[in-house]
C-alpha cells in the first residue's frame, strides 16, 4: 500500500482574514436594531415598534473564521425636536464617516419616505462602499421596486449636479433580508466580509459588544417601559443606572426612570405601582438570561423637567460622546 503524499504547508491556500467597521444606517423604525441582533444571533440592541428607540451608537461585533465585522447601530434619522432629537440625528448622519462599509437598511413593506430619500442623496457624496439591505422581505417586498427607483433617481440627480465627481461612486450591492426570520442573513454577512479590507481583528474574539454594561442595562429597562407605554410617553422617558454591584449574589442594581412632568410619573408607576413592578420583574428576568446571574433591581421615578434639553444629562445618559 502506498502512503498518501502529504500536501506541503505552503500549497494550502488560507483565505485572508478580513476586519472592519460597518455603519448601520437608515431612517427610524426600519429594523436596524432587529437586523443587527439577527446578524449576531444575540441581542445587543433593544427593539421596539416605537420609532427612535435606539439613542446611542452601539457596537455589535461578529467574529468568525473569515474575520470580524464591527457594527455601529445608530439612531434612526427622524424629524427632530429638542436637543435629544438633534443629537440623535447628528450621530446617525456622521455614522458613515470612517466606516469601511455603509449598510443602508430600507423597509420594503412601505414606500420610500423623505428620510430614506435623504440618506440616498447623502450617500451619493460618500466614497465608502455601500450595501443596501431591503428589509422585511418576509412581508413580500411590495415596495422594493419603489426603493430601487428612488435610488436611481438620486444617482441621476447627483450626476447632473455641477459639483458631481467625474468618477461616479460604485454601484451598491443589494440584498433581500428579513430581520424577523433571518432570511438573507448568510448572504448579507458574506457580502459584508467581501467588502472588508484584509487585516487583524479590531476587538478580542470573545467580545460581542463594547457598549458599557450600565448603559446596556438602562436600555433594557427602557425597552420594558416602552412595551407597556407604547405611544403614551416613550420619548419623555430616560433611564439611568445609578449603581451596579456585580460582586454580590444576586447582583444589585439601582436605577432611575426620568420623566419630564409629575403627571407622567404616575403613568410610569401605574396603579398601586403595578406597571413599575412589572417592568422591574421583566428586566430582572432578561438580565438573568444575559448575564447568567440573578439580579435584583431597585427602580425609582424622578421628575426632571426638559431633561431632553439638558446637555449634561444627555451626556450622562450616553447620548452625547464624552
């Protein structure tokens, strides 16, 4: 019997490792946070049917043999009122700067809106490679053609502009996805890796997010509040985790819910404190799942008029970078 001839090490082709930053952009409530969670197959960004839920730039990190994708999940662009709204829009619009790939998320269950068109026009002026995720494909993608037509119109308008570059930006890569079902996830991840430069990992391989734990906990509590408050007063609410003792068992968390009016305080607390207790319990259950530790939360409601116009509070809540 002849022995197998070993393959020389130098003859084995190893795919180069790729790593880079993906700016996850788009208008409010198109499913950016849901799509990020689906890509990572873990929850790193809170999700709500209420627009403008995400208020921070949250980094989610996918590491695998191909390399590493570092996602910046940004607030959705919307019609702003007050300092908070303007800060969120400024963070969102600057997201593509410095990224290796821009990932524009569109909602194909609805026709394009002004904010979608605004992103399309802005991206004509960006040199960053672009991937367009046509989200909610599971709902039939009724308005996919409308979004593609809107992009073509933006391209035509830009090329007719006197300051247009002689070298038009490369065509975007389009991909149908569903954050709800995971449809198109593998195709999207493969496309993003193909666009990335070769290089070492940007974060340790076991890091899923570098979002500070206290801010992440505050976001989860806020998500639980939104689940019950719906459209009643979500954008008047902020959450701040005052302290976290992760050396005790169970962990001890002290947090404040900020509202702007005394009438809102009663709504958040609920009749005989029922709503606040429900929120506290739901957050404790989720924290135990995330951190694999029992967690006790003490939750208070504090009235702070016009907190969304207070620079120092917005900075404290993590909505303004230090």
